[in-house]
C-alpha cells in the first residue's frame, strides 16, 4: 500500500505575511527567521486571515497525526507500505519506511522546518526524509498512474473488500481540514473512489482505518 496525503496543509510562512507583527514575534521567540518557520493556524490565525484559501492552510497537526498513524503501523514496519506527503504548494515529502516521526508535536514541527528548509533530513548521508518540488499529478504518474481516492462522497463497500483493494494500491487521502481537492482530476481520473464511513472523518482517522483494513486483508493482525 502506497499512501499519498494530498494537498496537505504543511508549508513555511509565505512571503505575504512574513513581516506581520504576529509572525515576527513568534519567529523572535523561537530564535528563527520568519521565512523558516511552519505556518500554524493555532499560532498565526490573525496573520493568516488575508491569505488565499486560508481555510485549507496552516494545519501541520493533520500531517503529524497521519504520519504517526502510518509510520508506526504493522503494515509499514513489515515493509508493506510507503507514505508520501504532497503539500498545498506542490512539495512532495518522501518518507523511508524506517523513518520514525517524533511523537511530540513540537519536535515534529522542528523536523518539518528542517526538512522544508534543507530539502532532506538528515542533510548529510542517507536521508530518511526528502522534500522536492513536484505536483501531485507528477507523483501519481511516477507511481504508475493508477490510484484509489478515499473521499466522503465515494462508494461504500464491504470493509474486507475495501481492505483488499487498498492493500496493493496507491491510495490518496486529502491532508486538509476543509473543502475538497483543488485538482478535480484527482477524483475524476481515479480508478475507484471509496468512503470508509458514512460520517465525515479527520484525515488521520481515515489513514488509521485504511491501514487497519489493509492489515486485516493481508493477515497481519
């Protein structure tokens, strides 16, 4: 199973608000340049209000919880899964299966800041995480050009059938808090669109359930 967390709310402070007093105070407090810190709605809400599509931005916690759900899964630790994070600004993060994401949120923030500024973590030797400029469509083509989307308006199927479908597929989950995919072709051109629940779920909950269904279908749990 290859998971792509797509259009994720993960980015450094954009140029438009780097001189905002709230951003400057936060950067000073942390001893960093404004352009080098993560945009986080919990801390930067007032500065973000004028940003385009602000409702879909500044939620690194979604990426954090989704990474934890996938990277610490039996599926991944058995070498039967791989995760990519595609961001709202067309940066793709590649995670090695043995990359252990910090469970503490602030340590995760520091890791993502290092990654997005340096392009790799660690910046020397064999990296565990790599960040590169790439669109979601380019990534999907690289991974074979066929994918399944988990979406609240998808088809509802038997959970075991869904698990079998997910276990050997490229699976796309939206990594944003509100709205829908900006690129409508992601849904239109998918080989299948499924939903896991009749209720809207947070992205990390979708990831957790998708992984669990895949693990059951593969006999891992």
